[in-house]
C-alpha cells in the first residue's frame, strides 16, 4: 500500500486540480486500486468524494455517469442498459462494487476490464478537467493516451440504445476472462470491443478483430491462443446480436 504522508479532501473540482498539479499528489476515488498498490513511494492523497461528482443523469439520447458513481449504483439503476449493468456487476465482487467508481475504472484502464469494453461499444466519451479547463475525449482515445497528470475524470457519458452482448473465456467461471468480446448493434453498424488483447480494452473491426493487435503471452494463455479466442468469441458475440462478422 502506498505510504500516505498527507490527505486532502477538497470540496470542488477546481481545488482538486490545483492540488494534483503537484506530482506527489494522487487522486483517491473508491480506493480499490490505490489501496491495492504495492508501490511504497510516499504520496499525498487527494480524496475526490467531496467534489460532487457522483450521480446518474440524462435521457434516452445520452446517459451521464458522474465519475464518483459506484459500480453498485450502475448495477441498480434501471436507466443503465442490461448488458452494461451486467458488465459493471461482473467487473468486481460485491464487496468492492460499493467502493469502485466509474472514474477510477476509466483512469486505471485495466486491459481486462469488461466494463470498459461495454462502455466502448456504447460510444462512451469522457469529460476531464485540468489546468487548461474542461475537455471531452472519446473513451477509446483516452485509454490509448491515458489520463494526463494533473487532470481529473469528472464524468462518462454514453449512448444507452442497443444493448450489448458479451462472450468470454476464463480459467474458471469466477475468474477474470482471458479474452472477452463485447458487441453492440449501433446506428453505424456493429461495434466490437475486446479485452485481453492489448494494454487496454480496444475497439476493433468485427470482420477482422485481431489485425494490428499484439496480445501478451502469460500463464493464462499464449498470444496465439488469445488470437484464436478473440476470433471465436467475436463470432459468437456478433451472432448473438444478429450481426454479421
């Protein structure tokens, strides 16, 4: 666990950004990642709970998730599509879903995150604020670039139409998937996202899902095995939504 040498709980996003301009300061959302980090480097924690960043709002066109909205809140809100709520439920065990936040999940960019994959196929965009003010990036671009130092994720918005379907393979039913494929029928065609195939979940072409991807080989499976899984799971996911891969 990082050694916290100081703690701040700002009551505005602007104050949080000012504090995070110091590279020794780290944002604290739900704490499920930061508290699990084994890096002993001393840090000053900036708790975002007082910044008013929680809550779900919007309509049938776009839904907005405040960055401090928990995965538990996503699971239990009827406005969140079933497939996306299911991804939030499967992301972490119940003991952590009440703590883990949408913003923390986005900022971490875990390669195996099925919630991020579901948000990708729902055309998610991420609102951030930094020293230069507010900006909006596609989730795909943010995962590729990472959250810049001194910036705070304030919200995630997405298109709730056209529910998504996930297919995955894991070592055990309760284990994190080695590879997963999430598909959704969108207005511009089938959108597909894969986990376990890159350093972060990626959008890819459902007709040729593995081109350009360089998955790792580890104790769960070789790179070739992951490619084969991605091809099979893509076909299953796309077929499940009535698309063509």
